[in-house]
């Protein structure tokens, strides 16, 4: 299983990433081990999407980083008040 995930950073930005181990990746963000987010932790896991393949996850990640994909992500996964999936701890 692969995951596309959305983090709300301390500065208010949203980070989109993909991984096959969500708990490990979230922990690495929180520990400041990810260069692109280390200056803005702690971060909150807002939501994630589970898919079967790495290829599909990477395609979705690219889409959610695009202009129209950002709008969809903000509306559907970040600011809609929609419940997120099980929290990662």
C-alpha cells in the first residue's frame, strides 16, 4: 500500500508527499529529517489517500502539487472539515 499525504506546516503551508510507510515518514518529518519541512515543524497530518501502487501514488502527488490539484486538495482534504483518516503516532 502507498500513501499520498498532506501535512499542515507550522507556517500554514501544506506539504504533499508520498510514501509506502506513513508512520515512518511522518516521524521523519517531525524529527526534522526532511529538508523541505524541517524549518516548519511540528506539522500536523491533515489527511491521506491510500492507493495500491507507487506509480499511482507518484501521479497523485504530482497532481496535488499542480495548480488545479492544490485547489482540489485544499477544498477536499485540508479545509473542508472532512474527517481525516486514522492519526499517525
